[in-house]
C-alpha cells in the first residue's frame, strides 16, 4: 500500500473519493470551542465571587486574578481557533488543544480550590 497523496494530507477523504462537507464539521468544532469557553466563563465567575465578600483577603484576590487570566487564555485560544476554522479546512491543532486542556484543567483546579476554602 502506498503512502497518502498530497491532497490526502490536507483532506483525509480526498483520496478515497469521499465527499465531505467541511463547512458543517468546521461549524460544529467552532461551536464546541465556544461552548467550552462559555462554561469556563461560568466557572471563572464563580471563582471570582468570593473576592467580593466583605472579609475577602489576599488569597481570594489572587484566586480571582488567576481565574480571570486563565479564562482570558481559554477565550483567546477559542477565538483564534474559530478564526482558523472559518478561513481554511479544519485540521488538527495539537498545540492549541494541549494549551486549551491545560488552561481548562487549571480553571477547574482553581474552582475546586475556591469551593474548598
């Protein structure tokens, strides 16, 4: 069996003659990135909430700041990836996915830490 053709590297279904709708898959992926960003916003806002209580100290403010920075990173990656999906055929993005996973995990840990305070 020979290796993939040049077109196959860009579009895995090209060599097999499979007709695909790249618009639908790109749209679904873009919406998935957006949903994750929105759920991260909810976690970030819940993490920030204790910083605005009357007895809030430096720990609450640091947790709130870390949460907002992490959330901004999540949204920034999602927006960048959404633009990529609009302009070209959706391909793998291992760096973006890895960074997104690290930021979402960090946000979950921050949220857990605030709940346990």
